C-alpha cells in the first residue's frame, strides 16, 4: 500500500482543490495536508527500503565475486602445482634414463678395455 500512498495523496489534494469552493477548501485543507504528508512519508519510506535492498544486493554480488575469484585462484594454483610435479617427475625420469645409458656406456668401455 505504501507505493500507492503518494498517488492517493496527490489525487486527494488535486480533487480537493478542483471540486471544493474557497470556504470548503479552508475546512478541508487540514485533511488534504495530512493526506499529502502521509503520501510523502510513504514515498520516503519506499525510497529508504529500496536503497537498503540495493545495498544488500550489492553486498551479495561483491561476496559472490570475491568467492569466485578465490575459487579461480585456487584452481589455477592447483593446476600449476600439478604441472610442476609432472615436470619434476619427467625430469627425474629423463635423468635416470640418461644415467642408466651413461652407466651402460661406461660398463661397455670398461669391458672393452679389459678384454
């Protein structure tokens, strides 16, 4: 009913001015004034509630954005760590293969020299 309070107050005031004579207007003026005041108060309250709702929505959006950024960062860090582990294993495997080949070459040289 609050959004309609302003419209009701305006209509009441306009009808009072248009329909009543000067003497009747003086008698009805306090009622019209009270109706307009009530309409302004309802309009103000609606604006305040709208601002509070907008602020709550902005806060919710900011929290969701922060959490999403944290999730993206955590996923990127996990991927980087997995890649680093994979590269470390690949390097270790290639070093052990190189070491085995070097050992075989050394053993074959030693066998060739002893023969």
